[in-house]
């Protein structure tokens, strides 16, 4: 039996409806706050995941541009070497 359950049973045995009602209100409030917090955290998580995916796509695009530039530079250098080699 959990500590929470033992406390609830003790409140039930006290016999006053008011104490039980207050306990139920407290539990309901706790549940509501926990649910709200979960919802807020879920929204934060979704936003962070979205930002991560956008950043990843931007980095991939930059990487692709850089690789393409390096390949072009390499091809240009190779062409210059070929030209210089054929001149001599």
C-alpha cells in the first residue's frame, strides 16, 4: 500500500466528509496542475524538435553548398594543372 493510499484511508477513517472533500479537491487540483504542466512540456518539446529539424536542414543545405564549391574549386585546379602540363 502506497503512502498516498494510506493517507487517503486515514482521511476516510476520520469520518468527516469535509476532510475527505478537501482531500479530493486537493487531488483534483494536483491532477489538473500536473496535466497542464505535461501539456506545456509537450508543447516545448514539439517546438524544440521543430527547431532542431529546421536547423538540421539549414546545416545540410550549407554543407551541400560547401561541398559543391570545393568540388568546383578542385575541378578548376585540375584543369589549370592540365593546361599548364600541356603547355610545356
